């Protein structure tokens, strides 16, 4: 597997107690198997997701990506995916994860981005446990390139500062912050400042966020107005900082007999994230990856003809403000068009030669 610094389209989470050196390879195979079994051809895929006209191309692209490198980012989870365990159990899991990661690095068996999520620093007990796990893991592991530490439930800049201090011996390790409480939405610039240039991404923890607002479980949905507000605040506060934004997870997993229904829900959630400018979000199970790829590739491929014409016309006018039909494009829109093609090529939706010259 390769190393790349560009933003991944997803992060796949897995409990620390389950991680082995072969985990990412095994999960990749499961993602490929799910697509082959439940969407074996373009016609079936089109029916599941409501795609019309470009289904053959989307199916081919997804099939190729699943063979090549379906997992772009993986996080060993010592928080929700691991749960509350004794110190001895978590110590053992941290030590074992360090050994398994070292073996995977030697075998080149990890995705382009990789890291761990520690427990929150919000309380004294979980902070101590998070720092202990972090130290045990980092002091023993051979780290891959683009290694990150994800800090959940961030509520104060001091928590970010403490993580940065703990990482001082590890200059190449970056951090991610998780936005999961109403208060954190309003201190994003301070959180970023506390990171001292080490923050690569901010992840939206939608379900914890809605729960903290008192929204009942039955009404918690990624399309809820509360989530729309939070995403807009994250976009506005972190615009042009270089910090990647990642959206929350779909919590209906694609297990039989609900595979197609779960896939369509995941697809709709991802399309909604893309519409809102969040080009990365979570997967909780490898069988969710096919739906993600279908959503991302269809998003870019269906927009390709219009974006291509607008970009060609824009460049022909020497990047001055221009109009195609009823659409007026100025320099800012031109940057948006270039961003569209850069992301489309990076994720594998289109080939470089599909970009207008």
C-alpha cells in the first residue's frame, strides 16, 4: 500500500482489541466481497442507488478501486470501539497494537493514512488513560508515514495543547480533533491555535453532538438541522486553514437482510456530506466502503460533463469572468472547478486525461 498526503475520502474505524497486522488487507477483501455479492453488475448497482446513465462507468471504477486500495485511512480505536476496560486490558491492547503495527509497516500492509484514537482528555480519569495508552503505543511502535492521533470529545484548547506536548518527541505525528459538543463549535479557532500547526483534520461526531443537545435517539440523523448548523460553523471557521473536514458515520450497518437499505442510506448521507463540502466521513464496517465509492464516484462522474464545459470556457477566456448559457463564472468559481477536478482525480473517479486541457 502507498503513502499519500492528500485528503482521504473516508476513515475506517476498528476496535484496538481486534487489530492485527493483516487487518487492513482482510477488511479490504471483505469490502470487495460485499460489492461482488450484493452489486455484481452495473444494473443491480443502479437499481440499489438510483443511478441512471453512467452506471457502467461507476461500477467499473468501484470494482477497480476495491481491488487496488479500498481503504484510504484507518484508525485503531481505543475509545468507543474499545470501550471501558481495566488498565491491564488496555495496556495489553496498546502493547499488542504497537507490535502489530510494526509488523504491518514492515510488510507495507497499511493504507496511505493511519493512526489511533485515544480516550478523551475531558475528564481526569480518561485523560490519564489516554496519555498512558499513547505513550505505551508510540514508545514501542514503528510508525508509518502520515500517522495521526485522533482526540475525541474536545471541549477546551488546553486538551489539544496537552496532546501536542505529549507528542513533542514524535515530530512527524499529526493530530485530529473531534467536534462532538455544542461548546466546541464556538471555539474552533482557539482549538486550532492550540494545535500549533499539527492539526490535519477536524471530525464531526454527529451522534454525540445531537445527544448533548437533548435530541432523542429516534430523531438523530445526519440531515438534522442541528448537524447542518454544526457543519456550517466548521466550514466557516476552518475555511482556508488547510484543515480537512470529516463528517460523521452512518450507524445502520449493511448486514443481511438489510444490505441494500443500509447501502442506500449510507450513499444518501455521503452525497449530503459532499454537497455540504465535507469530502471525507466515517465508515464503521468494510461492507460500507462499496456504497461510499459508488456515492463519491457518481458525484464526480455525473458532474463531469458540465464542469468540463465550464472549465474549458473559463480557460478560453483567459480566466476572466465568463458565462456559459445562464451560468456566470468568475475567478472564485474557477477555483471551485479546479478543486472539483483535483478531488475527482485523487479519489479515482476520473482519469487525469479526463481533465480539460
